[in-house]
C-alpha cells in the first residue's frame, strides 16, 4: 500500500503540468471567439511530447550463493532466499525548445531542448527469513538538455538528483544522491550512429563514474536495427508493422540504497547501512503501439549475473576504496526467470519530425537514458516505423487527419 501511495502522490503532482499542456487547446464556452482563433494559430514549438510511463519488474525467489566462511555463512542463513521486485513511474516534459535554421539555404536545422524529468521508484528486495521486509524508495526531480546541430551531432546532458530511503525507518535512512550523464552522439548516416561520454551511475550496485560508449546500426524507423550502449543495454529490434515491435535485449538493473539496521543485519553500531544490488535482465520485449499517444509492453526473460552487497560506514572507515563502498557482505542470488510489463502515455502536440533521422536520435537518447538512473524507460514508441507501399495505399483519412492541422505548420 505504501508503494501505491508513493506513486499516487507523484502522479497527482503531474496533474498541474498536464493541465498546462492542455491549456492552449481548451475550447470552453468561457473563451471568446477571438481567443479561440488566437489559440488555433499558436505555433507548436516542441518536438518532444510530454511523456508519462509506468513499469513493473519481478523475479522469483532463489537461494543465495556466497563465500564459504563463518561470518558470511551466518548472515546468509539470517537472510534466507532472495526475491527482487521493482515498480517505477517516470515523467518528462519539455520546458523550452529553440529551433535555428543555419546555412545559406537554411538546410542545417539546429535544435535545443530543455526538459524537466521526474521519477519515483520502489525496490522490494525480499529475504525469506526476515520477519519485516525492507521497502526501498527513490524519488527524483531532474533536468536535461539536448542540443542537435550541423545535421549530424547531438550533445546530451542529464542531471538526476534523487532521495533514497527505507520505509522501515524513513527518518534516519533518507539521503540525497546524484546521477548524471554527458554524451556526444555522431549520426554518420541514418543507418549508423556512434556515441561517447561519461556517466555517474549506481546501476552496478556501487557508486561508479564510467565511460559511456555506444553504436547503432540500422535505421530507427526501419524493420531492424541493433543498438549497444555500454554500460546500460544491448538490443536488437524487429518492427514487423508500424504498431508492433519485438526486442531482444540485455540490460543492467540495480542500485544502491540506504536501509535501516533496525533488524540487526549488521552487527556493528551503524543504525543505517547500504544495500547494493545489480544484475543483467536478458529477455524479449513485445510492444504494441495502440495509438500515437499510448503503447504497452510485456517482457519475459532471465535475470543473470545477480549480485548483492551490504556496506556500512564503520566498515568503510577501515577499508579505504577510492570513490566506492567496500562491502562487508557479498552474495550471488541464483539465476531467475522474471516478468516485466509497462505502459507509456504521450500527450500534447509536437512539430512534425517524420523522416528527420537526427531528431530520431534525439528521441532515442531521451528515451534510452531514462530519468533517475533506473535503465527502464518508456521505449521508442514516439519514432514512427516506416510504412510499406501497400500499407500507405490502405491509409484512411482518420490516420492522417492531424497532418493537416494548421497548428503544426512552421
């Protein structure tokens, strides 16, 4: 119930933003005819639409492999088997967009996008032998900027501060943390992009500053494309139709959280300790785009290379490791099947970007590097898949009516 309340509070906080996004298109009788006319002529500035998404991830309970020594054996028996579940709600919204046409013939279109991001996550690491389970949370409000220029290049920056804590003891476990990324993308041609940058991340169960490199082969709106983005994910996407896609992927998941030591997991004097967890989710994602505004997916798979660590401040004081926590306990939960599912809702209007492959890379970076350092974003349902010639012949008026909306002209 507390997890539901956390997500409900975050969702309610988005209602004023949703109302603002719709305020320019309201046709209430309270508005005069002249104000309606002015609203209809208002230029649409944003390429990125506001997006709200939710997903859930859960594994089954498995034994924990561990180092065979006395203190480790004792704590493993104290913890029991391990099961992991995670629910995540995220949101991003453009605050400012600027378009600049450069070059003698205005063929070079430079765009700048400034966005607000929000994220609320609940992690539930369940240990079978504990009487009271720890429910860990992460709530963040961040900013990101995306600059595309010279018809080939994109500079992406993201700043994601968030608060972590344990509902077992909210007051003493709250702590502010910061994740972020700076990435440069070069679109060599529509079928080939490369990326390089740096990211501060907690996905791998500790605090890391890592190089970020990536490559994409194939058009983002084509039948097939391959994408590898270290240290986050690798994916092969097949789009047999404009509404349906199948993705074979491997992605990292995890984090570092403060947890209460009220149940004496650590035998020292610390009232708060840290819990680190990571793994690789290898699976298939089946996504259906019901409309340009709404999509949903189901994703079964296997969670492998699972690790859990426990850290304490007093133990770290005796073992000095540069910029990282030193664990007093290491465990490896066995491989497990998992199920993930989620929904994505985009709303409001945006400038047309059909066939603009540099803008597709902007969308891909914005969706792939999700707010909050959770590596579980909304997906690329805002990139329209290519229609075949036969499908174009079967398009009905209702499918293209919005293409002639005068607010989309620029």
